[in-house]
C-alpha cells in the first residue's frame, strides 16, 4: 500500500514537472514574476541565513575548542574543523533543511491557498498553463540564487567563529585565522554549491507539488505545508548521501 | 451555442451525471438549477473541461470538447470567461491588474490599450475609478463579483460560465449581479450558463432553465412555466422556502 502511494506521488510529481518545464504562455509574464520570486524566496531569506550562520559558526568554534583540549593537537585545529564543517555540511545541507522549512512552507501554503480559493482553476479556465506560470519562476529563482545564500552562510559562519577570538579568551584570533586557511581545498566550495543546486530544486519543486495538489480548506493547506517541509527534508537527506558519495568518494 | 449530448460522469464507481442532454443558446441566460449534491457543479465543470466526461458529446458551436487535443482546448478557453463562486481574484494583483491579466497573457495589445480596455470593462460593471487600484481584499463581496465579471469579459468571450454568482451576497446585490450578467449576455450575444439554487435568480433572469435531480435532467423549460410543472422533485425545490409555501397556500385558498 505504501509502495502504491509512493509510486502515485512519483507519477503525479513527474506529470506536474512536465507541465512546469514547458514553454511559458507569455515570456513577458515569466520575466515579471522571476524577480518577484527572487526577492520573496531568496532575498527575504538572507536575514535568517546570516543570523543562524553567525551563531552556529560561533558555537561550533567554542564547542570544538572546549572538546578538543589535547595539548598534542595543533592550535589551528579548531579553525580548520569549523571551516570544514561549515563548508562541507552546515552551509549546504543543514542550511537547506532550514530553508526547506522557511521557503518550502511559504511556497506550499501560497500555491495551496490559490488552489482552494479557485485561483488556479481561474488560470486554467483562461487557458493559462497554471503549473508553468506559478511554479517555473519559483524553481528558476530559487535554484539560480541558492548558491549565493550558501556562500553567504559560509562567510558569515566563519565570521561567527572569528568572534570567539574577540569576545572570549579560549582561542586567539591569530590561531583561528591560521586554522581556517590551513590546507584549504577549494573543491569543497564547488561540492557544496553543486549540492545546493539539487537541494534548491528539491525544496522548490516538492513544495510546489504539495501546494498544487492541495484540496479542501485551511486545514488541508496546513497539512500540505507540513508534508512539503517534511518530505523535502527527507529527500534532501537521501540526496545528500548520494551526491556526497559521487563527489567525495 | 453549447450542446450537451448524452453526458455521463462517474467518480470511483459513483455515477454523478446520467445521460444529460441539453442545448444552451447564445444571448440567453441558461440556468442549471438543483439541490446541493444534485450534480450541477459537476455538469458545469464537465462542460468547461475541468472534469472529463466519461461518455457523450459537448459541442461548442459544433466543436466537440471531448475530441479536442490539449492545444485546441487551450485555444477554446481563450473564448471562455468564468465567474467563480468565491470570485477567485488574484490576491497579489490590484483590481485593475486582475482585469489586465488575461489581456497580458493572450493579447498583443500595448500596455496603454490594455489599461484602456480593462478600465472600460470595470466601468461597464459599474465600478468607479477609485476602486481600480485597491487590492481584492479591500473591496466588498459584491464588488469582487463585479471585478470577476469584468475579468471574464475582458477578452470578449463567446461563452460565459457563472458558478453560483450570488453566493454570499445579500438579495439586493444578488439582483444587481444577476441583471448585470443578463445585460452583458444580451449585449455581446454570449452563451451564458449559470449554476444556481437561488430562486430569486431563477425568477429574475432565467430564460432557459434545466433542473438536475440526482444526476438526471429532470426538467427543462423557462421561468414562466416553472410553477405549473407536475414534477415532485422540482416542486419540492421551487417551493422549499416558507414564503413560496405561504403564497401557494393562499392561492389554493383563493381557488
């Protein structure tokens, strides 16, 4: 039964995506929607990304330093661990899980509300490909700009770690600076950016799917929103394993 | 003109429409009436193509909807306007932008021409310029219906569908909306189909009425002969209100 439901979802999702990735009825409308979606989904997420990254960078540095007090460890180890954790997993995977909550629920509830208030039916009656008109600008804007959010997260996370040296006496800023530059592998940034392109697509498309097929009332839009966040998060975690194996193994 | 021939529709084994046949002429107010759950919304959605009928024919001036390809249906829909029960205006757009929307999608007009056309449609449905730049949430339910009518007629449709246009409106505003739809139907010679269970609408504007009962077309006629029909289900529907029952009682006493 579970398997049947899973295949039903995969089938409906594939059909929806085939409608989404068709030629827009009006490019003029697409290019009008595109910057609006950029602002709504990416620019408006910048604040939360910066706040979380700074604090996680700070606390990660403190925890690493306090839990690795072995005198044999080099003094730059804390900075190195913080940097690699941020670059490899936090700024890409964990930040995308957070964005799945913020952006995913936003997309699912917006499209779901349009569905239950017959706005999507109105578009269909007019002869508009509603899936393409509503979803394509969201996917395009989010996938195109999510790498910027990840790079901002990496940078501000490292700044958060630097604050440990300024505001506490457990680590010097000089040791931290050496650590974050030591044995730096630029490929890690490329790996993170590639991962987030996939994750961005998963967040935008899966959330749109749940919103587009919402039915009923406010309660059902809430359910669609929850399903969107939960399922995009699970899919992100699964894809993380696959992409990490492919790119780092 | 829209012709419906032998349309059947089932949902998971439950037959909702049973062999419905009717003709809806242009320039007339064609009303589909019936109790809640009788199948009138399913019939309307099947005619529009939001549901696909299992069997039968739905002919738009001779063109069968059920034989059309996706592209042909899209083209046909440019000739269709629809007024939804809850108006279905786009929240993110102003009143004026809502009416401009279909023009922007499907016409080759310049921006100025679009604004001019949208303003003309809004004035036609008796809305003042003060409301043009408000958002749908800032105007009353009656005004929202008018904006929805303006949007529906923006592209000069040949066919107009109205799903319970009076729902949520007071009797006076309902009458205004009914008369407006009738005026527009006659003015532009549109084939209009209205889905309603409001007897006031039936008596005010019903040129051609079909009564659906349990998925079957139980009666067809005009408002002039709806009271004199020997049909138990229709009589029950028509005389459901206490006022009508009192009137009928008084008439019977007078005989």
